């Protein structure tokens, strides 16, 4: 998964941006990252999203901007708007349901 700073939301018409807010010390975040990898691999959707990982301790400004109160939190940003948000997914099924509108 790519790790890069988030300059601004995805431009209109671009592939949706999946923003994963996490803490490197959190076991729940590592587990959610594993769920995400499984869902994308199983569905062959690695190129569906522009994936951005944001460590909340390194980018508190982005956590505040997107109102992140808890990690892990994932957002889908498309057409310059947050389309969906999920906090602490409990498994692959829940995460797959969350991402279903964009998966092939």
C-alpha cells in the first residue's frame, strides 16, 4: 500500500481515492490493513483506487480536516467529496460491503 501525503481530494473524474487513516502502533489498524489487502486481492481490484495511507500522528491536520476520531478509519473520496466512511471494520465481509459500489 502506498504511503504519501494527501495534498487535496481527488480531482473530478479521477479514480476514487481510498484514504486509510491509521496508527502504526495499533493492532486494530494492522488487522484492518490485512482485511483491505484480502478484499482487493480477492476481487482483483488493486488498481480501482488511488490508495493513500495517513498516519494520524504524523498528519493530525488531515485527521482534523476529515474529522477522524478513531483509527482505523477509511474514506472513499470521489468527485471531490467523501462518498463513504467506515470506522474499525470487523472483517473482510464488512469491508467488501463498504467498497462494493466501486469493486468490479
